[in-house]
């Protein structure tokens, strides 16, 4: 399983679109891995997790042909994870798809409502099909098993994290989320992960919560460490499991190299835009 991180920022991007803070200024000057676009991951060139507003730019910068995309798994409706307008451009005349197969979207009912409200006047019948999915139910999609589990993220919406199995490998796509609920943990611990991707929006700032508290809504490095320890202790991960942190906010106070210096000794790979990991 090949995972390519197309974007690794939280909602504002980094530098933040309208932000003039020290972190954003330093990122604008230093560039490189400090420039982060809104988060998504590409799996084996055909499956995307989330469709952020930077997706078109991702396809250009990373030389990707999105006509080859088979499915997109949406985690939740926030604008940095799902922007529906582009999908009208997969209709006939806007897009010429050689294999004629529709692009399949999977996500919760909140995302479906936004998709439907935005695109109801377009005939996408043969171009894009939305599938509403429920937590704790595994879905067979081509050679993938997709298991949505409840995230701890937004009130009034069933936000998902995903367990994705393909070709004998298992991925946890674990954001956006704070520390997981007991129900989610019960399901997670039934799996053995080859790669775990975690929310690190807060960077090192969740340390101030103290050793027995976990960050909610999003995670930071110290909650990520707790998640990693619990997965390893219960046998759901081991020394061969790759742990990756992503979805960073400019408010977290550390640029890429600084974050990496903290995260590497704890066994985490600090994601950057364009990074590839193969498991
Ligand atoms: Zn987000
Ligand atoms: Zn900023
Ligand atoms: Zn969110």
C-alpha cells in the first residue's frame, strides 16, 4: 500500500491564507516542507481520503491524473476536507472519462446533504455517485475494506476516522479527531495496523493538559503518544507499525524541522506535502 500525503495542514493552510503571524511569516520565507496545504491522502494512486479545496492544485503539483480516481472517502463536512463544487466538472462535456466509470464518494449524511444541495441541478448520474455510510459497518469497495468509526470532532455530525484494509495491509486514517471514544477504541483494538496516521493539529501544545487528560476535537503530539502507546500495548500495533502525524495548525508554534525533532524520538514520522510512505 502506497500512501501519498497531498496536503498536511489544518483548515487555514500554512501559511494561513490571511495570516501574518510569526509562524506563517517564517514559512513564507523558508518554504520547502514548511508550506502545507489542506490535508488529504492518496492511496495506491486510485483512492483519495478527503477532497480539500487544494485538490486541483495537488493534481498539478504532484502530476496526478484524477480521471483515474476510483473512490473518495470523506471524513467529515468541514471545508478543509470536502469542497463539493469541483464534482460538477466530472459531468459529460466537462470531463471525458475513458473507462466511463463513475467516481464513487463515500461519507456521512451531513456530507451527502452538502453534496446534494450544491449539485442537485447537475446531472451527475453517470459521473459521480454518493454513498452514505454508517459507523461500525465494513464496506467492500474493489479490493478495499473500508470501516468508518466515530471520530471525536464536531458536534451534530457523525465524523469518521477510517480503518482501510487493502492487499493484506491495514491503515488507520485517524483524523480529524480528539482522543477516541471507548466504542471506537473497542473496534480499533481488533485490528493490527501497518500504518497509523494521527491528528497533530495542536503540535506540542496539548502537553499542558497533563498526563491523564487527552485533547478533544483534535490531537497534539502528547495525545498522539498516548494513542500510540495504547495501540502497541494492546497488540494492535508493534515496532514495525509506521506512525505518522499530520494536519498541523500554524498555531502549534513549530515549523517542520522543529516538530520533527520532537516527534522522531517518540517514533513518529512528521508528514509534509508530497511525502510518500509504502507499507
Ligand atoms: Zn481539518
Ligand atoms: Zn499564522
Ligand atoms: Zn474538521
